[in-house]
């Protein structure tokens, strides 16, 4: 292989089809001579549907025959870019396909070049990885579909129930701030009644576009109900959350929304709170929800922050 390793074009690895690589190998050499190793690998891989676990098993197994410093798996469909180890100068990449399905790309790197016999051993192991990896990819896709709202592309309520408690626990464990926003579209029913549900759907999609304009990639958006959204702001205290919420509220109020040539003026009300060390998702959500009701009572198109101490007073008031 020599210097070819440094700038090697990705190989295309297809199940039951020839393997295309820069350095030609005799077809007979594509048949595994490591039956014991690959058989054991196949059994281990089929025990889990977790992609990260499968790749860890795969890397450790081939490490016995092909020492390497890093393995990288990329899958654009799943938005995955996983790196195990530390990348080095020489690398081999393999695009994975099975039954016409793209499973992503695996790259293996190390400081010294890869030899043809080592590539053959990697290929034999990849042959055992394809079916388990396909199952894991399909499982991950099914989970994503279950946790996402088909209309807006945000997470849905099921996704919120699964993801937010974990985010809150991580923030509390590491003593980093996290804040919760509940956003409600003002007088959304009027849009559906006058312009139809198609206009309402288009409006919700535009709304999430405005959200993302003011949010970071680490922030989470959930469609909680018909026109109600929950936003989790990681590493953000109540003061910072108030700034973000105000930008969203003002951005929506000043953004012209059009449906079939007709301009729609909309606004949102936002309630927010910072999650405290002794909060659960339920307690923090109730506080943010109370803040939202205050925003509605104040005439809508506004932001109301609510601290935990204030919420306690409100509950105790007759």
C-alpha cells in the first residue's frame, strides 16, 4: 500500500459484490481465512442493536489482527460522526452498502501504512459487520421517527419524555444551568378557522425556522401540543434564557409570514424558568407553564420568567 494510505479514496464495500479498492487484490483473497475470528465477531455483534457498542466490539476484534489507533464511523442519514481513539496519518476508508442501502462509512487509521493482507482481514471483518450494523441503523432510524414530529421536524412529546429528564439530570450532576421555555402561538385557532389547517401547518413550520435562528445546536426543541413548543436551553441560566426568549418573541412578531400571497401577523407568548438542583421535569414544567399563563393574562406577545421562590408563593396564595 505504501504512501497510498495517506490519501486513500474510500473503498466501496458491498455485501455479495466485489470490493473496490485502489490496490487490486485477487478475488480469492476476499474470502475470509479467519473463520474463527469472524464467526465469534458475528455472534457478538448480533447481541446488540446499539451502533456505538457494535463499533467498539468491531474495533477491539480487528485490533488483534490489524493494530490501529482510531476507528471513525460516519452516517449522514443518522447525523452520526463517531470517533473511537485518536486519528493518525495513514487511513483506510470503506463505504458500506447492503441490499442497496447506504450504511455510512468506516475509516481506520494509524501511524504506519496498511498492507494488503491487513486490508483483507479488515474486509473479512466488515463482511460480518454489515448485517448487524444494518439492523442497528434501522433500529436507530425507527427511534428517531418515533421521537420526531413529522410536520415540523422537531422532537415530539415522546421525545421530550425520553430526552429531557436525562438532560436535566446531567445538568444537575455537573452543576451547570439549564432553562426551560414553553412557547405558545397566540390565537392560533383563528388562523385554522379562517385560512384552514394547511395554513396552520405552514405557519408552524415557519415558526420552528425562526426558533432555530436564535438557538444553538445544543438546544432542544419539542412540539408539545398543537401550537405549543417546549425549548430546553443547555448551559443557560434564567437571565440568559430571558434574553433568548425575548429575541424569539420579537423575531416572530417582526417576521412577515405569508400563505398563498396572504400576509399573516402572528405573535407568541413565552413562559420560562431556570431548572434548580432539586427540580424534576414535572416541577420545572409546571413553573414554566404558570409563567406562560401569566404571559397570556398580560395580553400575549410577551415573555414572563418565573423563579422557583415566586412559584412557591403563588401556590400558597388562597
